[in-house]
């Protein structure tokens, strides 16, 4: 979880950061390999962390 001022961002990992490659209908994603990072997700989290101030928040 990151805190930027009064804003806190909570996120999970499977199917948000990495492809879980699940075997049930809700977890099937054939667009990338199983356990691969989704393209652009690290940059997205970094920009989210920086917020509109341009400086990183703190990891809590």
C-alpha cells in the first residue's frame, strides 16, 4: 500500500500486476504468458505513486 498525502492506494497482485493464468472462466487470460507482468503496469504504479506532485509517496 502506498500513501501519498491523504490518499492511500491498495492493490492486489494476481490479475492486476501479473497474469494468474487461472483455469476457471474468471481467471483465463490468454493475451500474455502465465505469471508474466502486464505490459505497462510497473510504469502505471510508479506514476500513481508519484501523483500530481512528481515526487514519490511512501510505501506503508
